[in-house]
C-alpha cells in the first residue's frame, strides 16, 4: 500500500508531546510459550498480569478496567477468575473472545474504556492453554451417519469436511496462499518455505519462543506434508501461554516520572475490522480484504507509511499466511510478496524485519495470548530491551493478528522519545 | 428395486444432469449456498434460485495429507471459480493428489459420486470437480 493520501508524517519531536487523549503501553509481559501441564490458564494469566503491572510500576489497585481474552475457555469467566488471584477491586471486568484476534480485542476493550474517559489505567491479558490439541478446524466431522437426513444451514446429510474441500486450518491457509500464487508470479512452494526458514532462524534468539531451533530449507520442504504446500515445519504449534499489557491515558502518563514516560510506548493506531462481503468468502475465508482495510486505517490513524516501519509482527499461523500479509500490509509492491521474501527484506537484518520473535510458527500460538504477545514484542524492541534479537534503533512497529470468521486487529506502536 | 438417493448438501441437484443451485439476491446478485435470512452484501431479503454453470477453473487448491480422523487422505481441496463467476469449494476428483498433476488455472467440470449408503439403504451423492 502506498502512503495514504492524508499520510503526512507527523513530526517526530525529540521532546515528545504527550497528548491527553493518547493511549500508551505502560507495562507489558509475556510468559514463555510452551507446555505448562502443572499450571492452568488462570495461573498463566495471573502470572503475566502481575508481571505487566510490575513492569509498569503500578498495581492492580491503580487499574480502572480489566479485560481478559481466551478462546477455548471463553465461557469460564476468566477475567473474574484472574481477579480472584491478583486482586478483587470491583472494577469493570470484560471477558473477551474473538477467534485468533482475541488478545488484540481485549487490548482494544481496555483502550476504548480509556478513550471514552471511563478509565485512566487498565489491564489487558490474553491467555490460552491448548495442551496438545492437534489439528484445529473440521476435526472429526465425518462420523458415519446411520441415516442420511439433511440438517444445518446447507442441509448436509453427513459431515462435509473432506468431501466439500477442507475445513482444517493448514488447508484453509494453504488455499489462501495458493490463491495468491494463482494471481501473482514468483510465488511457489519455495517462497512459502522460506518464510518458515526465516521464522525458525529468528526464534533461535528469542528465549520466550516455544521452539528455538533452526531448520534448513531442505528440512522444511522435506518435512511431512500437512496440507500442501504447508509442511509440518510451516505450521504453528499448539501451546500454552499468556501475555499482558497495562495501558495508560496520555493525561495520566504526563503526571508520572520522566523515567516511566521514557519507557512508555505510544499506541499510534488501534484498528479492528471484520469481513466486508466478498463473493469468494462464501466458500473460503477471505483473510486479505479485512487485513488490507485494517492496515489502511491504521496507517492513516498513525500518519505512518509502511516504509516507516522498523519491525512487524504479523499473523503467520502458517507460512502461506505470512507471505500474503506482506502484500496485505503494504510491506511489498503489489503482487511482489515472492520477490520480497526472496530479497531477504523480512529477515532480521533486512529492510523490514518481520516476526523477529520467531512468529507464531516458532514462538507459538496460544490463541488468546497471541494478540497481546505481539504488542509485547514490538514494545520491547521500541524500548530497546529485546536483548540478542533487538532490532537496532527501532522507533515504529506494527502488530497484526487475524482470526478466522473473520476479525483483524492492527496496532501501530511508536517509541516515546 | 431402485436405491433412493439424496444429495450430500441441499444445494446439489442430482440426477442425470447434476448441477449446483445458488440463492442469488434479487437486489444485488450476490450468490449463496446456505440457508439465508438476508443478503450479507446488501441486506435485502429476496432470493431466487440460479443454476450454477458446471464448468470452471481451479483458482486455489491444497493437497490435504493430514486430515481429521476418518477422512481418507490425501485428497485435493480446491476453490473453483465457475464460468459464471460463482466461487465453489470442492474436492478435485479423478485427478492424482500430486502438485505435479493439480494445477492452478486448471479447467474442471462438475461431477458426482456416491459416498455410501445408510442403514435404510439411502445412498448419499456428493459433488466434485474433475479435470475437463
């Protein structure tokens, strides 16, 4: 995407004005993603919440609003369960579920309360405990029918997964990528595999990643095929983890010590979109249109162009997904996602580093946590605290998630000073 | 004695000349295969049945090797754009599940096949697209 028409870049003042109605990340945390057989989601969410509060130099008693995101425990009252662990202060608590955009939506719930003037400070946490759930989407829908009788919105007489294409996630996202390959030159199995090569390579520098192992391109392309072209090493794992963020209004931040202000990270854009109607999305989720819409709105809100981004954390649930989002987020020339990965641009030392955390493919994807974990990652780089994987001098970053159905969250963060 | 046949889904018309039936919004022309309350594009509430063209091209596909339990794999799942511009999700059948054989842009046409018989002797008929 080119610069938005109103895309005049805001002057980057060396002595930044903190606008009263702006919203900032004051503290943030993520647990290492992985397997926690001896803890439950409440433990993970509570641990991360307390750590984010501590990181921001505040306590639960300072919070005016709380939102907790989880997908698979959406009806468990996660927010209240966490409150019972970390402090029952009686503030409004929201339970949030929005597919893979759950974390981003929880963050926005807190942000909207601050924007509305109901709150000065708020806490958002995202959590998931998936264990080894295996393949998501369409699982086990083909039970042998005793009697073929029509039911459901399509009048199906038995399960349709596997008869009417695939509903499994590796396949759905494979089709998303192959649709891009149909429309654009220079995109094939190897380009998709290179995405996974890059993210596995990046993960070796991230101690919080579920997997931290480099694989060669040959190993990736030669791994067991899940849904062509996605091999096992091109798919995100299931896992457990939590991430949290404390948000503060600009007005309140101004009254805080300079040292605190310096570590705060500005949320320059916060956007949530759903699917506009497109004809093909009746049969195959359209992950492109709502991402493009979200990106356009976010760049406009922030007054930032794709070329200004120092790092991007995007939703690489599968390697095929990451490649098409280069184009959807305007990181490459239209149709040029294949060239973009071939050129090395999204590698950590490239023009626009993408998923230096290792991405969902290696860092992991405990679903409810993902949309806050990417905020943690970007904020940590902007603060210059990302250790070995630090993108040097990072000032502006973008975090993107997409949940099928669909929901897309895009946040643009900017360094304070 | 003739075996009773039913379509796998209600938008499949079976018989000697099978085809897919779409519900087209009379206001904006948007096409759907599911039961509708209103049009997702324009919100209008009137639909007419339209017969979808049987010919189309593969605009995307995947070869599913790791399927849910009970589903024979590998198989080819694809998005077909029919000659009248309708998007259909389907398996590609009568074609080896091999990236050397399934091609983007490949011309295909609708076909039907039996997926089994239930306890009452009713046979379910599914649709797929085969190389044209």
